[in-house]
């Protein structure tokens, strides 16, 4: 068990945080303000309901659960304790979307996956051949611009064009569904990779959380776990590469935008990754949101509009530039996860998201769907309307 506050931003007591906690009665939306944790289920039975009224959340009361820094939170790998709380993913009814190939480095790595046909041992030679040429050009090109069209023509003439470059610098971003409502895991839980994957990695990201109108109301940290061998074999395997049991992690809380934290903080953020293996292996890295090729709010606009609505809102993972390439085992095989890896995704204003890697079949199964949640809320008398 641990004090959750060790994983929060240094200024967390000045922040307005929204999340979910597993209480004895069931999953419960909570508010953190002034250093205290409040059960706000009487105001909003779901986080989606709460964020639909994000403008009044800072003034919301609720049942006081105590000072956050005095509360113990258990992780999934802790010995159970009757008085320990469990933190859940901070979204519930929202669909979790993700945007891919939003950084030049990640675009190069997707091309490498495609050309390697999912075989990690081929990646190094392809990376050496492609990185300098394609990466240098991509980093200076605005997606959808005339310069992007010219670069596409030049790369096509050299046989270097790829479907990944199309979404990297073309007019349309890659937006896909990462996880269904209620499928994401949170801080202190296991994240899963398929047991039949031999080349996979974490993807540390920031996720914007938006209401039904497409208004970004806050942000959180995310890990868009990816199976590089599956996607590399065929882009049509994206769903199998991305959407598996426990393959999406978000948390620890959603930090609401206010006078102390704005979309500009997201645009300037640095996102760090740390992986510690049971074998003594350690990997660290950092990416800067200032290098993203598409503005976060442009990605939001490409997610919601006349062609697609989200009546309960959505979370949008913004992509990563971090693709670990250093060899973990045999030379030329690059990085891949092993069960037991501790993964920490962190950013100064959002705190730290910590998980341990397991295989999808061994992760706790996803059993609480929308129907079960609605029955639970009805039994608790929380569906008669908000206060």
C-alpha cells in the first residue's frame, strides 16, 4: 500500500482532480480539491456526468473521504487490506480514442515496422536506411500543407512512401478506438501485452478528456500499449495490436483545466518513461509535446464533429514520439516487454502513472460493463437524476 500523493504533481493541492475509486458500494467518481478526497456520486453518478458539468465542479461538495495524503491506496499487486482504497481509470462511459503517428520519430518507426513485416531482427538495418532521410524531412513539414504534398511526391518517386507517412503529413490524422467504455485500467493496476507477441512496447502519452461537445476539459496520462509485431505484419491488425485486455492505462486522475493548468501546459509538456525489469533491465526516455506535428486541439476536431459524435464524451490519447529501439536481449532485436516490468509514465503537471506488465490472459479480466455499472448505480439509488 502507498500514499497515492507520491504519484501526483508537486502542485496537486492547488489542482482540481477528477477520478474514480473502488468503494465497497461500487465504482465511485471522486473529486480532489484543497487536498481532500470527496465522493461526488450524489452530484454525478459517473465521471462522464461530472465532466458534462465541469464548469461547476470546482464548487461541488460531496461526501468527505478524508485528506488525500493520509489515505492508503492499494495496488493490484499489494496484499489486500480491508481499509485500503483502489484507484480506477479516471474515465468510465467515455470511449477512449487514440491518435497515431503524430511525431516524426514515431512515423519513422511505423514505416520500419511495415517494412520489417513484424520481424524485430530486421528493424535495425531498415532504421539505418530510412531514419536520416525521412525523419529529417518529416520534422519540418506541416501536415496537409503544400510542402507535405511535395514531400509525398518526392518520397513516392524514391519508393519510400508509406500509409504511415500518409497519416503523418497528409491532411487526415490517424484516429482509432483504443478501448471501449470501462475497459481502461488505472494507476496501480496491471497492463497487458499478448502472450503471443514478441515485439511490443509502452507508448507514454498525454490524453485530453473531452465532453460531448468536443470541449477539452482536462488531461491525464496514458499508456497506449502497442504490439509492434502484429501491426508490422499488417496495418489491418491495428485492432489486435492495440485493443486487448488491460492494454490501455489512464491516470492517476484527470486534471481539470483552470487558471493554474491550461491547454498551453499540455502543448509545453514533457512526458517521461521509465521501465524497470525484474531482470535488472532499466530503460528511460523523454518526449516533448512541443514536437508534435498536429496541435492537440486539431486532433480533437478530427475526432468529433458532424461525422462522429460522443454523447458521453471521450478521452483522446495524443500520440508519442518515444519508440524504444535499444536492444534488451540479443543484438538487433530491440526492446520488448517482459512480464513483471514496472512502467512509469510521468509529466510535471500530471504526476505519474505506474503499472506492472503481465500478459493479457493473466491480467484481471474485464467484467464490469455498462450494464453491470447501471445496475450497480440503480441499486445505490444514484440514477434518479443529479443533485
